[in-house]
C-alpha cells in the first residue's frame, strides 16, 4: 500500500505549483493565443467558480450518484463471486477462460451495444462502469482468498467450525486487504468510465454532458475547469481509501513487512 | 477413547506413516516421540480429521472419525501461522469459545484467565505480529486450554520457549488437563520431556513411521521438575526411550541393559 508522507506530499505540491507558474508565464508572454486556450489562472478560477455553479452541480451530483451506484453494484457482484471462485477451485477453473476472454474487452467498445439495450441512461452508464470496475475487484478477491494461510483455516476447522464459519471468520478477513485494494482500483476505473459514457452517449445530466456542451460553446475554460475537478475528485477518493486501508489493515502491512 | 487401527498415510507415492496401532484411554497423557520426518504431524492431522488417511481408521469413542471431531483442540507445530494476525491475543484465544455458546463477556473473561495462566495477561491486547515466537506459542497453548476439549493434540508445543518457561508450561498443561479430565496426545522431539509429561511414551520408527515401542511411565507421586527427573526410574526410562528413538532394541539381561543394533 502506498503511503504518502508529509515530505513527499510537499515536494509533489511544489512540483505541480512550479509547472503551473511556468505555464501561466508562457501564456502571458504570448506562447499561444489565450483567446482560444485560456491561461492557467483563468482555468483555475473557473474550476473554483464551478463548485458553486448550480448548473454544474446538478451534473456533478448526477455523475457522483452514477459512480457510487456503479461501485456498489461492482462490490455486490465481484466480492461474493471472487470469494466463491477463490474457495472452490473447480468453479475457478471452469470460468477462468471466460474471464480471460471478457477482461481485455474495453468497456468503451461496449457502449454502442449497451445503448441499444437500455433506454434509461443511468442504467446504461452504470452497466458500462461496472463492466470495467468488476475485474480488479474480482481478480484481487480471488488472489486474496488464495493467499489465506491454509493452516489458519485448518485451525478453525479443528475446533469444529463448519465451512461457513471458516469462510466468514478466516477467509473473508484474511482476504480483506486484497479486496480493499481491488475496490480502490475499481473506484478510479469507475470514475473514468462514468465520464466516458457521458461523453460518448450523451444525455441530459452528467459532467461528461456538461463538458460536451461547454465544448460546443467553445468554452475551453469551462471544459478544462470541469476536467480538473474530476481529476481532483479521483485523487481525493484514492487518498481516502489508502488512508482507510492503512488504518484497517495494519496487521497486513506488518506481516508483509516482516516477510521481506 | 481414541483408537488407531492400522493407520497409514501416503503422500503421492511417499509413505509417511505405516500401520500405526494405538489405543488411548480417557484421561491418559500419551507422548509420541520419533525422529524428524517420521510422520508425527501426519499422524496428528489424521486424528484431527484434517487429512483423510489413505489406510486404516481412527476411532473416537468407538466411532470412526469423519471430518473434524467435536470437542478437540490442536496446538499446531506452526503456531505462528495458526494465529489470526488481524485479532488481538485475547480475541484469538476467545474465538473457539464461540463453539461453547458463551457470550462476549464470558469469552473474554475465559480468554484472559487462560492468558494469565501462560503468563501473558499483560499482552492480551497485543497482536500476534507484535509478539515473540515464544509468546505466540503460549497464546496458541492458551487457546487450546481455554477451550477445554476432551481430546487435546499438541505438536511440539513447547519448542520455542526457554527451559524454565517450558517446565512451567509442562506443569500447567498437566494440571489443567487433569483438572478437566482431558486426554492428551503430545508430540515431542525431546525424550526427557516425553518421560516427564507422559503416562505412556509411544516411540515411532524412522520414516515410514510405525510404533516400535509403547512404554508405560510409572513414576511415584505427583511429578516435580527437580525430583522426578532425579529418580532412578526416570533415568532408566529415559535411556530406554532414547535407545528406541535411535533405532536400537533394548535387551534385558542379568547385568542390566545391553545394546543390540538392529
Ligand atoms: N503435504 C505433504 N505433501 C507431501 N509430503 C508431505 C506432506 N506433509 C508431509 N510430507 C512428508 O511426510 C513426511 C512426514 O512428515 P511429518 O510432517 O508428518 O513429519 P514429522 O514427524 O512431524 O517431522 P518433524 O518432527 O520434523 O515435525 C516427511 O518426509 C514430509 O516430507
Ligand atoms: Mg511435525
């Protein structure tokens, strides 16, 4: 699990700020036509303004809802499926080829098909995002279940616990750090896919739709401002989940640390 | 209460144990000694129902064992892997007590009492990975003792602690088990320990393991770490077990013990 400390965070911030200052100076010195491509300061200002712009907020709320639902559906499908496939070897062998076939298919390529299947745009977007976000959770869960020490399971069995108790009390907690990593990756993937499906398939609400409308009005400041906000949201979600993992799975890092 | 009939197990084509026959009575403490790799852990796993032996039967109270028997606890040789790293020592010890239908308060109290007995009351809140090997081993012993099983299987349970702690744990185990009428099967490398702890010492041969000796331990009075080990009977028995483990048959003759290598 990547751990961010104060010093590396500070260095990252300095680097980013430096780049922005250089770009701002270049724009002001006439490196490009700032009527077409706005200055850094203009874009950042727009991004700030968007946070209180009712029209943008309606779109943001819509995208956020789609993303959260997609992530929930992903977890509800992929975690139980991963636990099952991880624990029942024959089942895993049976579906392995199917997984290897489906996984590389880019979710974006499915958008035209999914548009035909769903009349409701939210359902369509959720489906596209879930298709892409499913894999990291599924694969990590299977891997995590495999990683559980067989002796840990045998110990509980020897005390007379049944397979259900062993799954709930040993396999699930033992695999939890891997599942959490999978969910963190899925959260980022789902953001990308929600916005992509909004951009490609259109609709009434959503940040992707907002960006498309801004583009047709030739408002690059709004387009880039909205895009920056999406990126910042991704960073925020990732940081929160990493912090959660570090807190909850101290035992896992301690063990992994001892092994190396 | 426990009976092994022609128990054999082969891993692939490798024969680990070969037709082991053994009868253990209720309340008896039986020590199993044998050279490394002779199939002691395999024997124990078969009894615990963790592997299905390829030959023979395990009978518990006259019934063949199928899956893990009720009312059994195991202290594994790999004690550190058998503890749950996401749980504190207290929670580790308390977990099996769920099978006893105790509520959380009672479980915690029983777990704390068991940790106290192995000298770890102060470490109840520690996680296994914050503990030394010897401490982890004591947690896994505490877990088995707190469960109060009818049959307790112990695989090299005192290997990672210093000599004095080891003696204390031997005495503790005997005391707790006698108090609850538990039956113990204890595996050890240590000939001395087998004679001190056991009511009987069973010696296994080199791989594939089979019973080559089954000696009753008749020592007077309650056992005591210093005095018992000084007794002539103790010393003689220890020598006899030692010879059996090394693959020599003891021969009684008018001049005492003679040796004959097989
Ligand atoms: N899962 C397994 N697969 C294949 N061979 C195994 C397996 N487990 C044990 N063996 C082999 O069976 C033999 C007996 O192993 P076992 O662990 O029962 O010995 P042991 O008497 O407990 O040894 P030690 O005193 O060193 O713990 C060994 O030669 C070992 O290599
Ligand atoms: Mg062993």
